[in-house]
């Protein structure tokens, strides 16, 4: 009977990365038996931050993590790239081994006949969902186009169906995954995705009424996330506007003005607004710039 082999991670001092190392079950058992012996060489877990960490990651299930993490399972602040020449050599080597052909151009000929460029290694990229650019159905009437462009509930429902299996935990899991990847790993693409998802959710009028549980959990998620960032982090240097204040303002206005929204959700949302106003001195009373009246000189 063939013995089962298990892959463990080992730190490589040369590459400063974790390598996959194959171990047998017997070796794994010996490692587990000796865990207590290495405790004195490890840092103590900061249990005082456990509650905070749970609040930042509680919706990131194993399935959510496996669907979003790079194929390489390494999350880097800078995407790995390879040159066109390197890619040509790799591709030609694969073709040669598969086809047994000696008629393929050499790496030197390939690189001299084309402009050398860099391409992103796909295995190192996060596999995030895609927020649709078009927020309305393909056969929408002009009236529907206007409505769906203002209320993004249709776009949210499409994403829930296509990416999240209509499970709000999967959506919130990606929101938390993106935030943690930026907070800990400094991955800018994750930050941009986080902003897109926040803007989408805060632009939904109908969904706030039909799915109050999602937005109740969204408020709780944002509460933990906002506490981890500096007050002026989202301020645009040019316009001096704060991304979160302008985005959350739409959400709070919907909660305040809608007659069909769940009363508990409205209460929780307005309490959250009061908390943000008191703690960060953020002003949610001024309408966004695009809602301000425009004065035209004739």
C-alpha cells in the first residue's frame, strides 16, 4: 500500500519565501509530537487582538479563501512579472516536450524578432469577482436604464448569482478578504476591489429593503474595518473629499428616507452614522458635489 505524502511549508532563507516540502505521515507525526519543544523559539500569540481579528475575517470561509487566493497561494504586494523572452522560452520548452519537434525557433531568434516586454504572471494574481460596468439588463428600456444606473440593486443581484451562489457570506467574505490583503499585504488591487464593492452596496435602494440581513452584517463589517485605518486615509488630495463619507452618505440617506426599509436596520445604520460623526468628525450632512446645484452664467 502506497504511503500518503503531505505537503508542508518550510522557510527558504535565500528566496525569503515558503517552499512546499513533501513529508510522509510518519514525519508529520514526529513534527506534531515536537511542537511543544519549539514553543520557546516562537512569539506568543497576541490574544488581546483576537476579537479584532475575528471581526475582520469572520466571513472568510475556507471555500471563499480558495476561490479568491492566487493559484500560487502567495499574496504579494507587487504582482510577479516575467519577460516576453522568458515566457517564449517556457512556452517553447513545453511545446518541444509535448510535440517532440525540433523545428521550433530558438529562444535567441524569438527574442531578437520581437520587442521584449513584461507580462503579469497569472498565477500570482488575486482571483476577485468583477463588478459589472453596465448596471442594467441588455434589453432595458430608457426608463429602466436610468433607474438601474441610480439604484445598483440589479448589478448586485447579478453578482450574487454569478459569483457568490446567492450567499451573502461569500460576498462579505470577499469584502473582508480584500481589506485584509490591503491592510496586511499592501495589495493595491485588493483595495480598489474593496472600494468598488463598498460603492456598489451603498448604491442599492431596493436591495436594502429586500435583503436587510446583508446590510446589517455590512455595517458590522465596516465598523471593524474603519477602526483599523487613519481618519484621513481616504481623503483625495486634489478634491479634498473623503471616499467613505461620500459613499456612506448615499447609504445613510436611503436608510433615512426609505419608507420600506427594516426598522432595526435603519436604527443600526443611523447609530453607525452617529458613531462615525463623533469619532472621526465626518460630515454626512453636506450633499456630494455631483448632487450640488450647478450655476451657469448666461
